[in-house]
C-alpha cells in the first residue's frame, strides 16, 4: 500500500526538523530555483503569501428547538459581526524544515497555540500535536482551533500530491467587537477598513453575546486554511462546490470539537449566510471514526466531497429569505447568559413525555415560522408585527408545558415595552433556544429609530436594575468570503 512506503518524520519538540517525511518534503530541494525569461536565476525574494477569510455570526430568528428534527426548518440570519482568520507563510532559512503552525488571537490574553503536524500511517490523516516549547505558547488547549486544523490538514493532504510541502504558517484570529460583552475601549488595530478591540481578558474568561462565535471561527479558520494551501482548481470560496466542501468539512470539525453532533444551523449560516435551514441526518458523521484511525483520511475526503453513502441531506436555501428594504434586524444584549444545553435537554424530555401534544404545537409553530419568512421576503412590514406575536405566543406555550424559560417573563416585558414605546420597532423575539441573554428586533433602519432604542434601553436598565444594550451588529445576507489580506496591516505580524 502507498501508506506503507511513507517515511514518517521524527517527533517534533520545538517544531524544527532536518529530517522530512516524503509526504511533506521540501520541493525546493528537488526542483531548481526559478529563473526569469532570460534564464537568469531570480534572486528577488517573494513576499509571504497572505490569505484572509471571514465568516458571519448568526441570529436564530425562528425555529429554535424545531431545528433539531429534520421534519422542521429554521429561519437563521447571518450577521454583520464576523470572525476573521489570516494565514501567512513563515519564512525559513535555506535547508531548515519547519513543521509548525502558530495560531494566535491577539485580542485576548495568553492566546497563542503552537502545533506540530505529520502524516500518520495507514491513511490515518494528519496528526496535530500542541507544542509547549515556545515561551509565547499558551498551555491550555483550544479544541475548536486544534480540531479544525487537524480536519483541514487531513483533507488537504488527501488532495495534494504526496511530495507536496505543507508549509509552516502563522494564523491570526480576530473577532469583531460585538461577539463579547466586555471589550475595553483600547484598539489593537484601527484603520479605514477594520477596528478590532482588545478584550482585555483570557479567552475562557470572556463573556460571549451568543452570536455563534465557535461556528464562525471554525468556518473562517477552515476556509482560510483550504484557500491558503489548495489551488483554485481544488477549492474556491467563489464556487458552489467550494461552499459545499467548506460546509461539509466545517460541520465535521465543529461536531468533533464539541463532542456531539448538533443540528448544524450555525455552521450552515457561517458558510452560506441567511438561510432557511433543514438539518442533516446525524448518522452522516458517525461513520468518520477517530482521527488517525486507518482510512480516516479517505473517509474525510469522501464525506467532504459527498461521494460516500449516505449522502449529505441538509437543505440550505440561502436565496429565499431577505430583510425588507429600509428595515434591519438588530440584537440587544441582556448580559445574562442562559444554560442552553440544559434548556434543550429539558425540552426534548418534555417532547418524549408528550409526543402528541408536542407534535401538534411544533407543527403549528412551523406554520407560523413559515408565514414570517414569507412576510419578510415579500416586504409586507404591516403584517410582520402580528407574525412575531403569533410565534411568541407558541414559544411561551412550549415554555410553560416543558417548564423551560424559553421566553421568560422579564423578556416578555422587555419585548412588549420596546415594541409599544419605540417608534420604528416592528416586533421581535427571544432568539434561538431562548432564555435571558438576548432579544432580536426588526426595526426601521434609520438613525432616529436606533437612537430611540438606545434611549429606551438606558431608561429600562436604570428602572429594572439590569444591563440591556443595543449591539452594533445587524442582519446581513452574505456568508463566508475571502477578504483582502493586505487591509489588516500590522495584525499579520
């Protein structure tokens, strides 16, 4: 077998090795230096290649809980808040082979991870090992980064010739400010194109606002690595096939990092943007097996390219839903997170206890969700308020029957008050699984309405002793995309 002839590179401690496996060999040793049209050797150094990809967060407008069942659909909007991932080659001295990838997140304290990588035997894919020899490396693990890196490099190695070098790179992760409730006012970069704040805390201490940061991270991270290492003939974000590859690979990596197979709506939104989404069958990913197991690389490749059985059966309709002209979807952060996992578990237990009652309620909720989607796409603003109210009615009923605070009384009061008292607010819901952490509103997209919402929330927070604020994020249609790497300036250093 081909894999039996592979010479695996020796263990990497600090990432340096002068002995290189045949699969990751330095092509410059086998090929003569490039020459110009006159035949003279070219000595001008080539600038390091820079790749940048971003992916949006999400707001789950309708279909929370229902999305867990393939019988139902969910209405999920992409957001203007994005996770950005920048990939840049590491220059090495002639004759020195560096098999290391450095990942850093400069907006957080102690957020740098160094990884060694090598090809395993028996078609097991790429093994990724966190290195602790560097004084700048963070000792704690980042399972989303590590797993996404493993899956992406495994897929890349399955596509490229065995002699191709997987070059060392530095990867920088940046988050728009609205992903977290506690940013400082200090910018790590601020120019005409981007503003990234210093969050001032360790990653594990940051308070998320529930915009889907892990899914956006895995999607942007995977997309950036594929774009950086693969030629456009193998992968391009600008093609439907490229989007499909990214979706399938990111779903597999995200589920592996979480340790469970979720509904996948957040990855689908990060890849495709605003969508009407029906989940994939959970059994699709169960056949991949463990990384490093015999045949893992081929199984990943077949799954990503959808050549294996069973086929991917997620339904993602990204062109059917839109935000009415002159309107915007905005988020309000209540800065009081909910334990989503426990809430979902309790709702599913209620559904198992009361299958007839729960099915009738979910069927009616699906009908109301579909009506809202139709109203939004048609631009019928006058009907949107009643559509939101009808959905909220069933959400509260489900919460009462299951004993889960999907729309808690505090959120009911807030939604009712902001809708009734602020001109330009059409309606809203507690998004996703519900709880205490956020509300989403459909509003008129003008400065007067936005200022009115801010004034109302300041007064509400003062009276209620809470901390509710309007986030700067808005709903948008586009999913993952390439960015201009040069616009990020010194953040690439």
